[in-house]
């Protein structure tokens, strides 16, 4: 049995992010699009380092006197897994001997994203704040984390039942889509809600679904390709746990919450809804849409840091 952490370090830098010890702040924004990482970094008061390695782009500096980083991860839970684990290692490990320090303070992560709408009554441009996430990906199941509360278990059971019922009986994969659920940190969710409320921004709070792909896993029609589920957004819109509903679909938050919970870190997600469920090929203006998301995320970080 291996008892030594298997960390890959090249020239004192972690293999994928390309960061060395001290390059990551305790507060981190996670974004998929590297261009969005650049945009977030332009809001920082200072930038101490900029690191580009493979598809990852990292900036570290300060905002309102708070040490902060932003990591552009690229798309998907697999990319986020690498980024989170290497940020965890940079924060808590001695990279020379791969030993973990026992007295590290917990980190705070906030995902600033874009997403497709699931509910027909939520207009594009609305901000979706995730209190829970459903993972249709398989990345999270490789980290054996107990459910954070009973609602997580209820969401998993209800989602699996809906997807099984709505998969055609003729499908080879009927019964093989097994979702998992995860919970955002209450403190981060509340800070995002507070700031969206204070600044009179349209928002909803609920469940985000993380898809393992953009086309088939979102039931987008492409001539010549056959989807397993005919209308996954319509199916997921039926999920209702005492008023807790699925708001949107994106591609990262399920693993993000799940893994941060195992690490003992705070994590939350705010995404702009940029398309409606029945018009998933029509995207609103990206630059305008992401502006409120970034602004509320930055303000939430300040609240979390000083309260």
C-alpha cells in the first residue's frame, strides 16, 4: 500500500498548473474560459504573478487588500479536478518531500461561470447561485466523500429515477446514467445571495447540473448523431425537492463542491444563465452576461473575508 503522496513536481513547479509553493492565494476564483481569468484579473488591485501552463492560466494578486488568485481551468470536471488537487497540494504540502503540513488554514473557492437554463420561467441574464449540484460526470465518484446532508441523498435518488424513466426502453444505456450530488458551502452561498440582493441583480438559488459534455449530454440536436436522452433539460426541470429545483446546466460544479468538501474548503458557484432551455443554440451577449457574475463574486469574497 502506498503511504507517500504521489505528487508530480518538475523544476519545483506542479506538473499541470505550473505553480510553485506560494503562487496560490488562500482565496481563489475558478473560471473555465482562460479569457475570463484575464478579465477577472483586471479587477485585481495588484498582480504578483501570472502563470500559463498547458491549458491552465493562473493570476495571483490582491483585491481590496485580500490575497486572491484566479485560475482558468478550461472546460469540464476533469480539468477542475487537476486544478483543485494541485492548488490543494501547493497550499498544504512541502513540494520537496511530498509531506503534508497539518496546520494549514482552509481555502475559499468561488466559481464564476456561464450556463444554460433549465427552467422556462428563468430568463437569460439571470444569475444562478448553486446551493447543490448534480453530477452527470464520473469524476466525482473516484473520491469517496460521504453525502453532506440528507438532501444530497434525496437529490441523487430522485435524479436517477427521472433519468431512468425518461431514457427510452430501446436505449443500450438505460439505467446506466448514475448521478451523484454535492453541496456548496453555506457561507459562500449566503455571501453570493447577500451581494446579489444588495445590488439588485436578478438571481435564483437552486441546483446546478454538471454535464460531461456540451452537445449530447445536454440533448442538443445535431443531425447524424443520436442522443440517449431526448430532452435532458426537460427531464431535469421536473426535479423538485420541497421547492429546490434545477436551475441550470454547466460542466464543473458537481466535482467542485464534492472535492472541496473532502478537502475541508469553502466552495460556491454563481453562473449567468446565457440561454433558454428551448433555445439552447441562442446565446445572449457573453461580455455583458459575465459582468454581473464577476462583480457579485468579487463582492462576496470581500464579505467572506471581512465578516
